[in-house]
C-alpha cells in the first residue's frame, strides 16, 4: 500500500485536540473522514504530535496508507475539498509519497513549537484564540534569561502533566528562547520530543518571572526540585503552535 506524508495546518480552537476521541471532534478524525470521503477507504492517520484541545499547528505532519496509488497533489486537493465542504479549520499544505518505513511520529528527529503572548492592556480582538492575553507588563529579557536554565538534558518532572504517559520524565531541550516584538512575546522551544503539557508548563512558569513574581533563579530551582507543585500555572492552549517537525535527511 502506498504511504503518503501529509503536512497539515489547523486552527485548533474548535477541536478536542489532535487525537481521535470517542464523542469528541478532533483534528485526526476530521482528516480521516475527509480521506474516507475521497477514497472510500477506512484509514488510520498517525500524527507527529498529539496537540491538546485549542492548540494550533502550522506544520503538523502525519502519514497514511492508501490502497490506490494516487498522485500526491490529487490527495492534497481532494482532502482539502472535503475539509472545506465540512467546514473544518484544517488544511493539507502538501502531500508527498513517503518510504514504507516513514513514521510521522517515531522517525521525527525534532519538533519545534511557538508560544505567543499578547502583552498589552487592551484585550485582543483579532488575536482572540490565537495568543495568550496578559495585560500586566512582562519583562521578556528576564524570561529569556530564566529560560536558559531549562535547556539541555534534564528530568522535567516539574513541567510534566500528571496525566503524562511517557515512560520517563527525562528530555533534552535544544532551544527555549524568549523575544519581544512590539506587543507580542514569542517563546520558541525545540526538542526531539516533549512531555505532555511541557511547553505550556514552562511558559506559565516563565510568565511568573516576567511579571516580577519570581526571580530569574527560581526557574532553575523549580526544575531541580522535580516537583509538579513547583511549576507555575500552565499557560492556556490558544497561544501554542506546532510549527515544524524535522526528519532525518530533510
């Protein structure tokens, strides 16, 4: 059966997350239904990242096996047509034939996330559901300084959801940068893999530094404590975007 790689964009506001769930509207289910409508097959799609409810993606990747050898552009255009007809806020940016051993989740070498904070007194209108609105002034430079304590290989128990199913809390965080452009603070995180709620937990903790509630050194101390109770409040999902997934050779 031919295997296809799909590069996917979505507004996660109205979805219960990426993963198919009984009785819930998910991104995976929307795509599988569009594929079924196109090729009259029951298919199972595997995604690179199981984004939570309300989280967006500019570069999610998934793979699917189809019985027929369709041109890749036909798969892209036909699936997008069915997604539009269903009113979904999902689209396939690109489709391509993949090697039989390509696995969107398990062969990924890096995942890159962006978290956006709208930091101004006035509430959002155009950015509603696209960023975390924080009205109090935040010091992005202090946040960035504190963030560097989290890079490298660590036990991230403090920044791991109690519902996380990963076998180990140890991860290697390759990048965690904080920068401001006008009213928007962008936090960029890169790693081969992340724990459940890890990025949002780190952002919520860095926000405490930015507002002056925590000193810069408190973030490193929270990490070393390996205690979920030492984490700041988890940042809301609407500011988080899965931007890109890397694979060996590309």
